């Protein structure tokens, strides 16, 4: 398994992966591309964010694209960032997300960051386990974190202090 910087060529596979209804259950609809062109624009924006040191988007590969993981909310002053990830449904429960998170944590450590945050929707026990296996501490529930589809949604905050 390896992480590769997301490129426009990855748009179709990423868009396809995100169309699964179970996959969508754990993401606010506002951050999921509505069509392939929007997915391409997201990758283009991610490339611009990387150039401006605001974020990095990777695809996770293991005999093909199996997911994505990203680093965003980069704060150079505080040496902090946030991460998020998603795995293709056919690849769930195989340890790929945990491996990808641990790999990205190593990259972030080499960049001399101090803290990493991650959030998950309440009920997403698999992602909570991934973060716990990667050494993140559960901080608690952030009430009304997102506004999507006409209502506020909670998120569970995880935090990791790097050594």
C-alpha cells in the first residue's frame, strides 16, 4: 500500500468510490462531488492548496486506487493540521485505512508538525478504531460542527500530539 499525490487522472475512480450510499453515510453531502466534473475541480483545487502549503490530497493505492487521505487546515504557526480519509467499500475492514493514517502521520512528523486533528461522524465506529490504532486520543463530541442538508451535524474530535 502506498500514498500518491492525487491527480486529475484519479478523478473518475474517486468519484465512483464516493457514489456508494454506505460510503456517503459518513460524509456531509456538501463535501462530496455531485458529478465527475466537480471531482476534477476538487483535485485541481487540491493541487492549488498544495502549491500554497494549505493542504495535500493523496490517493491510497494497493493494486489500484482503494481510497484517499488528505492533510488540510495547515497552520504553520501552531505546527498543526487536520487529516481526513475515505476507503472504497470493497476494501473496508482490511486495515488499509489504519496503514494509510499511520503512513501520513509519519510524513507529518517529518514535516515537524506538533499536533494533528481528525473528526468522524458519531456512529462511525470503524473510523474511530482507525484513529485509536494510529495513536489518536478521543477528545469528545463537537456539537453542530457542520451545517448540511438543512441541519447541524455533530462530529467526534480526535487529537494526536507528535513527539
